[in-house]
C-alpha cells in the first residue's frame, strides 16, 4: 500500500515542489520563487478559463442538486421494483466511460442544432455538466432518505403542517447533509472534468483543464505546475470538507 501511495502521489508532490522553482527546468532545483504564480494571475487566457470553469461548476452543482434532490424524493415514493429500475438507470452514467458520455452528448447537441438552432458553447457545456452531475447527487441523497422514518412526513401533516411546510421544516433538515455532500461532489466533478467538456464546449469556450491540455501540447511551462497545484489543493479541500461533514453526520446520528 505504501508503494502504491508513493506511485500515485510522488508525481503530484514533485509537481507542487517545482511550481516554486525559480528555473524553467523540470529536473534541476534553482531556488524558491513565487514568480510563476504571479505570471499565472497575469495570464488572461488562464484567468478567463478559470472564470468559465468556476461559473460552470457552480451553476451545474446548484442546478444538479435541485434536480437530484427532487428526483431522489420521487424515487423514494415509488414502489420497490420501479425504484430499483430507475436507480439502476441512474447508476449507468456514473459508471459509463466519460468518452462515451462526451461523444453521445456532442452528437445530441449537433442534432439539436438543426432542430432548435443551439450551438456548441457555454449552454451545451453547462447542460453536459448538469447531466453527468445529477446521478451523483441522487446517489448521495438516497441513503439519507432511506434512513428517514417513513411516517415522519405524515406526522408533520397530522400536526397541522402543509405539505410544503412539512418538506421545508421536517424532511429537508434531515436530508441536508446528503444534499451538501451531493453539491460538493458535483462541484468537484465539474471543476476538473476534461473529456466531456472537450466534446461539448465547442471552439468558443474553454475550461481550465482544456486550457492546461492545450498548453501541455507545446513546451510545458512552470505556470502549468502552478495552476495544477492550485486545482489539486481546491479539490483536496473540497474532499476534506465532504469527509468532515459525513463524520459529523454519523456522530450526530449515533448520539440521537
């Protein structure tokens, strides 16, 4: 396990170290500097790609969380066979290779271009991210819904709450940890997606992973090390937040 861990994380550690190297060399350490980070934040191409990535990730995470929450609640109200069927269908995009999802969505958008005049760009990129995020949100929320007392909603109605009031004041607080986890997972998946974005963004929009890929096709600049380090740390922080939220939820349920 230690060898596997070293094999996986040693390249990332080396990349982070050389993002502070004062030389462009990828093998010789010439001293500590923050110049590459300064140049990074003066690079308009990277900043525009970063803005697009964050905007798409936030919008996709919010919309996918709303859709996924509604879908999870709908699945929970179905009969067992119907629920199992739809959950199986929902799991397919999660295990489907990204390249198949990306190509199929691209073909769909190309077909829709002749029907409703939609061009590959920001809208198709956002729709693609929402599409592959929704299944993960549903998978994050379903366990929380299953753990609820099935008579909880009816008890709230008997005590005088309206259906919407019972949902907002009784059901939603109970499944909130799952919703937060689903939203964070969706944001994490969107912010570092490359394959699906590559096929659905068109030529007018570039996400940060796409820009990094275009830069690596030429000579690898230390700016790539810097932006990759920041991207890695962002995803790492989100994963830590998800794990802490899950542990707190487990402790709260054990106490109750």
